[in-house]
C-alpha cells in the first residue's frame, strides 16, 4: 500500500492519471448527454420533405428531385426531416413486411441528403392511424420499426430516427408504446441519436408527462408549434376549427409576443431541468394567411428557437405551408428569408 501511494505521488504519474481520467470523462460525455446536444447543434435549421410526394408510389412522378437537395443546402439549411408513412407499404396482415419500394425511396432520400451535406431525421409519420387506434396499430408500428432500424443501421451518425410524429394518445400509453419501439431500435442501433416527442401534436405543455430512459442521454426531444392555431391554420380544409376562418393577422404585438415567450420559456425550463436538447420539428403558417403576417410569425418563431439553442425543421418544403414552389421552380422568397434572413 505504501509503495502504491508513493507511486501516485510522483508528479508525472499524477499528471498521467489526470489525463487518462479527463479522456475517460470526455468519452463518456460524447457518448451520452453531450453527444445529443452536439447532434442537435448540427441539425440547426431544417425543412420537412417528401411526406406527400408521389415518388413513394411512382418514382417517375416525383416532384422532389436530386437538385432540390442541393438547393436546400445552398439556401442555408442544415437538416431535412424525411416524412415517412410506412403503414401504406405493408405487404402482410400479420408480419407487416414492408414493400421493398419503400426502402428504395428512403435510401435515395437519405443518400442524396448525405451527399449534399445535410443531416437527416427519419420521421415515422403515422399519427392519424396511430391516434385512432393506438393499441391496434402497435404490432405494425413495432414490426415496421424493427425493419427500418435494421435496414438503416449502417448509416452514419448524422442520420437520426424520430420514433413517432405527433403521437395522439394519452401520455401514459405513449410512454409505454414508444419504449417498446425504443428497445427494438436500440437492438440494431445502440449508438443512434433518437428523437422522442410529446403527445397530442407534440405540444409543449405535455413535456411534463414524457418519461424518458434515464440512462440513455443520446436522445433529443421534439416539440411542434402552431400557435395561435386560428392564425396558422386559418382556411386549412382539414382543420374543423379553422377551415372557415380568414383574415386573421399576426402583428407581433405585446400580447402575441408574450404568448410565444411564455410557451417557449416553459419548454426551455423543462430542457434545463432535465438536461435534454429540444428540436422544433414543425412550425409554419398556412398559405391562406396574409404573407406579411406569415413572414413576421415565421421569423419570430425561428429566431426564438435559435435563441434557446433549439434546432428546427420548417413545415414544409413542398405541398402546403411551402417554402419552395416546385411548379414555378423557385423559392417562396418571403418565407425563405423569414427562415434564413442572413443568407444572401
């Protein structure tokens, strides 16, 4: 014992031990909570893509082309959130084998994104079906995640998996369902950064109900923001509460600013309390709102997210809420500049 203590008192050995310990701590941090925050920082600014593109069923009818990935990168975006709906590709009622056509399209989207220097979020976007029958769809949900996770296991770290978009079910049930999918994914992707969101539209107020795996810090938490809904969804035909609304503006007055600040501060406090990074996976204002209001709101939401070190992904590139007009083959300049004002 005396000889060991004497050795540890040697200045060189003390320094050596300190360096080894520092390296060990650094490695643990990178593999755990630190890495998720690093990943979130790299996600930065992004946009949702190809959720409703015909290419999933017929590549010859694709609206999204390879050139669009390059345009997204050149415009100043760092990530794409690839919206996938695998339920429609089930080839069986019991084993839920996914049609190979699905993986052909997914691989193309992932590889083209990576080729253009974009981070990727693979977003399991079956919230409507899962919300209507959470337990009935669970076997297919789990079976498909097993296939997707296994298929994508060799992609690099800059491909992230989002377990489910807007899980519209009770918090207690979601905590159970996501945990089963989480375990399946971790079998083939032990080091993959995962994104887990809150219930009922990924609303901020349900952060308090989300129970995360305490020992897994390689997780980013997703929230969405469409408030005030009567403004962002006015005239949207799928929204019963907003489809007949029109002429509602967002001026950025004190009350409107305070509402956003209150919501975002609540989320930020949760993030700090639990030491979990946040990503704003969706936000946007539907085209029926006036453009000046849309620009003001979009810019304010993006800047407030960035001020809190959240990554974000705008909803969406094409289809509705668009930032790019594929028909005209040009950016919707006011929305693009609201999102990325510092890009010339």
